[in-house]
C-alpha cells in the first residue's frame, strides 16, 4: 500500500506516493503566517489547465 504524502488543497483528496502532485510555494506574511508549499492533485491540475486553455 502506498504511503499518503499530502492532501490536495483544492479538493481535499489524499495524495499518495506515485500520484501526480504539483506544489505551489506560498510566501507567508509576518509575524503569524509561515511560508508553505500547497499541494494540488493531478485531477485538479488537469481541470485548471483545461479551464485555462478554454478561456484563451
């Protein structure tokens, strides 16, 4: 069984080792919010690409 490595920030789907995953680096704003990487699963990423290409 694959190990869960993250959760999609858009749909909440679990992301496992071997799944497609994209990370977006988000810069935090002092003094409270830390910088972090936000994960997006392959399904949401493909959906975003499709919407972007259709809007051109």
